[in-house]
C-alpha cells in the first residue's frame, strides 16, 4: 500500500500556501538524495515540483508570482531596448 503525503509551501511574496500530494516513500528518497525531483516525480507538473522544492528550501514562489516576475522582466527588457543614447 502506498502512503500519500501532502507537502505544503508558502509563497515568500504573497504568503499564499500551495500543496501537493506525493508518495511518502518517494518523498523520503528525494529528501535523502535519491535523485532529481523531475526523475523521482515524473507525473507532477512543474508548479507542483516547485512546491516540493519550495518546501525544502523555504524559499517558495507560487506560480502566480512567477508569472508576475516574468512580466516584470519582460517590461524591463522593453525599457532597455527603448532607451535612447545620444552619440556625437
Ligand atoms: Zn505568490
């Protein structure tokens, strides 16, 4: 029988809590250096893997805030491209 463990991670930006259900045995292996998260949990989506990584590192950023970060970066790029330089 497989035991399911629910892992939580709180976003450091907006404080929202996300969770993911995983096999407790595989989770134990991963926490003890049993391999990469994407190899041990191939069925999880990348936001779900982020919850596991965030739970372990205590530095979680939720999917929504990641999207926001990407938008901010894109806006910064646009600003850089539009910047004018006076040349003699
Ligand atoms: Zn967030």
